[in-house]
C-alpha cells in the first residue's frame, strides 16, 4: 500500500521539477525580443548622467566601447564620455573633457557632431576666462578655438552663429586688455609703445566698445610727441646741445605727427560718429588746423546697430562683477563680423623708425653724396696716377661742348619739307565728339544710364546714387546718439 503512494509522490515531484526547468528565460540580453545590448548599455549611461552619477556613466560607456567596437553607438559614446567630464566641471575634469573632444574630432572628423565637439572645446576655454587685467591665456585660447570652429565648419550655421557671438565677447575682453596697456604707456609718456598698442588694437578689434577712446588716446599720443619735440633745443653750427634736433628734421617730424593725429581723430568721426569722442575729435582737428570730415549715412547706420546691440550692465551685474572670476562682457557688440585673421601687429620700434624716416626725408638734400668721375670713362686707366686729395678740382664741363661735335646720325629731326608738313587724310577710325545743331559738343548716350523720367508706380525704385556714400546730416547723428557713457577724460592738454 505504501509503495504505490511513494511512486505517486515521486512522479509528482518529477513533474513539478520538469515544469520549473522548462520555464522561458527573462534575461533581457538573451531574449530575442528585447533591445540590443549596446543600446541597453548606452541608455543606462545616459540615465546615470541624468542623475549626475558621472563615474557610473563613464564605466558603462567604456564597457560599451570595449565590448562592442563595431556598434553604431561608438561615436555617440565617445562624445558622451566627453560630456560627462564637461558636466562634472572643475579644472581637471574640463581638461579631460577637452582631450575627449579632441579625440572625437580626430577619429570622427566627418560627423556632424564634430562641430559640436569643437564648440565645446572653445566653451571650455571661455568658462575659464578671467578679467582683462589678469591672465589672458584662456581668453586667447578661446579666441583661437572659436576661430577654428567658424573656419572649419562653415556648413553648420547654427553653431557658427553661436561661435561668432562668443568670439565677439572674447575679443571685447582682449581689446580691453590692450587698451589698458596702451593707456598705461601713455600715462608714463612712453608714446611709441602706447602708439603701437593702440594702433594694433583699432586694426584688430574694430568692434571694441571703447574704440573711440582708443583712437582719441592715439591722437593724444601723437600730440604728446609734438609737445615733447618742440621742447627740445634746436641744433645750429655754433651750439649743439645734447638731444638737439635740426630745424628741418623737427619741422618734418611735427608735420608727420600732425597728420597721424588728424587721421586718428578723423577715424572717430567717420567710423564711430555716434560714440562719445566725436565732439572731442572735432575740437582737436580744429586745434590742429585740419579739415573735419563728415560721416556717411551708412557709417551712422552701422554704428547705430553696433551701439544698440550692446547690453547695459544693471546694478546686480556690477555687484557680481566684483566677486566673480569671469569678465563682464555686457558691452560686447552682437552684430558685425569678428576678426578671424590677425593683422600685422605694430611694433614700438617701427613707430620710432617711421619718425626717424620722416625726419630724414625732408633733410636728405643737405646730406647728399656726389660721385666725381676721374676721366671720361669714369674709371682709372692702368697708367693714370692715383687721385690726390690736394689736387685741384677739374674744370667744369663745357655745357656747350655738345654743339661743337658732329651731328648724331640717329638724332630725331623735325620735318622741314613742305610736303611733310601737310596733314594726311583723316583717319576713319578716329573718335570725334558729336555736336548738336549749334555746334556744341554733346556727350554720347550711355547704354546703361538710368534716364530721367516719371517714377514707376510700384514701390521698388532704383536709386541713381548709392545712399551709402551720402553724407549724414547733423540731425541724423544727433537723433541716433544714445545716452553718453563715462569714458576717458582728457589726460593732458597741449
């Protein structure tokens, strides 16, 4: 009786174990209907980054890269690895992120994400940028990286536009640094060094918010050189004190520096007519007895757009600017094209050389060198004695000796024959002016000339003259000026 019961119990246990063994697996990586394993790893890494678990995200991405080297997520995983370092922040993490982005550009240069990697490399330098009076290493590197983005990836207009706006802010900081250095040299009357800095500044960064101040200070440098030169004693034959300058050289240098100062003041009026130093530039031109130019309407419109694009820092921004590490870029222009290629910088030695060249240029005739010929051929013969310094000077050449020589057979002679003086037949191809009935000359009709007539009915009319070259009126300038900002006061008067 007990034997059949035990058999039934054993059969039940075997059936139950068989049922457990044949259960379908629920492993998502082994299930055919589940997601691909590389996609699962990538999603896990993105979820970890979303919750700021950057270490877990990088380990998961490294597992994906090492386990599935042929996966379609390899490029995105490499970029995401750089993003994890970038999002973590800190000096060391940003340096590692920059290296990851550069590796991405090296291995995947043709992917659309390469431009994004280059933008983030530039942004890393932008985030570490300091104020203009401190270390400018990151600012200079940011300028180079944004330029690389704009020139290497012109087919990505969205990122290029963002890069240009950031580049304008970086160049505002670099220009402010150059202006501070130029002002430093000016206050110490190191005029050549200040001129070199300021000339390089206005050529390299024309969209600088204080470009008019830089040009005005440049003109003040030249006037300082004039004042210093006038205070130096003049050289003469009887008295030659130390540091004296000849009258001719002094006049030439003063004239050259007057022109340079007038050019700097004139550029304020013609390029930056709405900025603060316009009225001061006109006064200095009048004091230098130089003509005062008038800006064009196009220049007024361009300068108005630049000034309107600048942001005014509020009280909170000014208070935060005292404690924060980064510079204040509110005054940076947000229109116009940033400088992508640096012009040739001006050196202080070049300024001194130009002044010396101007001084010598007017007095070159006083120190001319003449060459005296020894004989007719200009060289000494084998039997000719060596010239002596005490030998009498040779007699001057006879200016009429040529009249006593035989006529040159190749000399051109005027026609003396009566037949030669008669005019030949008219040239049929000769251009002749047309004339009207009264004989007055009439200019020929231009094929492409716009003829005067009634204006067309439509609103699209073609102007006969370029409005960009039309001089602006005083009303155009005064109506476009904004509230004056505090600028550089007149440091020295001449």
